[in-house]
């Protein structure tokens, strides 16, 4: 089985796939500039947004 993406690999092996992209862009698909300190690296407040998204996924995995 050839896999082209990390998402495909995760799905094929039963791992959760976490995609932050939709959290970090506006309705037009542009990165929200206030979420990045230099246009690339997330700010501390952005990490909290990401944490709120990923924590339930991690908790679910740890409870298995």
C-alpha cells in the first residue's frame, strides 16, 4: 500500500491525525497574521488555541 500523506499513514495505522490548519486560517484560507509572531511561528496565545484542540484527542488516546 503506497501512502502519499501523513494523514493517510495515520488513518491506515489507526493513529489520530491532528490538523491545525483549519484553526489557523480565515474563511479565505489565509493565515491569521495575529496568530504568528513573525509570520511563521505561532504566538503563545495560538499555542493555547492548538492545545484546546488537541487535548481531547490526546486524552482519548491515553484512555485506550
